[in-house]
């Protein structure tokens, strides 16, 4: 399993409009590609020196191959949708390979 992580710092001036767009349009469009099984959006809670608010959106996919298909078939068009926010957001992307997963119930003492 892979996670495609997108971290975005958003200028306060456009924050509310951008957040609404992410939740109502962009994340659903990413999921609609069929390449990702879920998305998790989180807000970074430390204050950034550069100001603004920072978010991480983690899109889960089944394999590196599926992620590569996203890049070749969908990435350019979906990234172009954020051009309205150019100069007001800073984005970087990271690929994460899931090594393992643990849940609290697995580690409860009997």
C-alpha cells in the first residue's frame, strides 16, 4: 500500500475559499479517479514561520503502479485546477510506502 501525501501551506487571505474548494471539489475529484481508496485531511498544528495554515492530505492507493497511473493519467489536469490559488499556496508532495499498521486493540493486555 502507498500513501500519496500532499502538504500545502495556504495564505490566510484565501484560506476559507481554498478549504471549501478542497473539501467539496478537489478531494472528491482525486477519489473519483479510482486510483485512491480514501483521503485523510489533517491540519498541521504548529505555527509556520512563513505564516498561513498548513494541511496534509494523504491519499491511500494500493500500489506504486496505481500511483504511477495517477501521475500519467490524472495529475496534470487535477494540479491545474489549483492555478486559481497560484502565489497563495505552497505545495510539496511525498510518496510513502506503508510498512505496517497497528491498532490499539492489538496491544491490549488480557
